[in-house]
C-alpha cells in the first residue's frame, strides 16, 4: 500500500528556497544601492575638494600677482626717486645749452635745459621723474633698486613731422632734430595714462 504526503507539504522546501533567494536578492540590491550612494557621495566630495583647491590656487595666484605688481611698482617709484636726485643739474644761463619743451598728455608743458653732452636717456629720465609727486627728495634711495631694469612707459616724439626718439646713450648734441632744441610730445604706451601713472606714484 502506498502512502501519499499531503499535497502542500511537497512545496515547502521550494517555497523556503524562493523566499531565501528573494531575501538574498533584496540584500544584494540594498548593498548595491548603498555602494552606489557611497560612490556618488565620494564623487561629490572629490568635486567639492577639487573646486576648493582650484579656488585656493586661483586666490594664491592672484595674491602672488598682486605682490609682484606692487613690488614692480615700488621698484619703479624707488628708481624714479633715486634718478631724480642723480640727474645732472641744469646748466647755468650763461652756458651753452639745448632747450627742449615737452608737452605732457594732460597739456602741461615741461621746459628743460640740457648740456649737449647729456644723453637722450637723460632727457627721458628728466621727463620720467616729473611724474613723481613733489617733496619726496628726502626719501630718495642712495642707489638704484638691485636687480631692477627700468623701462619707460612712454615715448618721446616730435609733433610734425612725427619722429619717435628712442632712449639711448647718444648725446643730445649729436641728434640732428635735438641739437638745436625743439618741442616734443609724450606718448604713453601699453594703455598707460599720465593720470594713472601719477595715481600710482601718489600711493607710494
């Protein structure tokens, strides 16, 4: 005689396996979701950190450039103060001299007398130091700034016919258009204006 088990009993092991499998799949899904959330959080944190580093680097670069700019400005103004105190004095009225009138961008006219033996560089320097505020002679350094090479931010030229005169060691008496004196104009370069240049000087 055969003995038959109740119909429902034969499905119990299968149901248990299916439930366990579903539980395992749910746990795996939750684990994947947790890891994905961790990954996204880590990526966001890395992006924030990279952005903060970028901002810090930009700010550091801006500070460096500002320090460099201030250093160059200070060196330039120190050179001008030094140069103003080392320029040759104008020759006395009885001495032969070259009279040059320089028109500045603001319309002011600067009249200077030079010895024929003085150089075009001396002429440039005489105009350049005019941009300094008055009354700073006592603060002038005794030597030029170490390692500093001065560059003029303007050019001198005759008005008509226009001829640019470059700074050089050539003597004024040897320059055809200058040996008899004359009128020159200041032309600022690199977008610099006389007002901006004077403002930088006033801040010193």
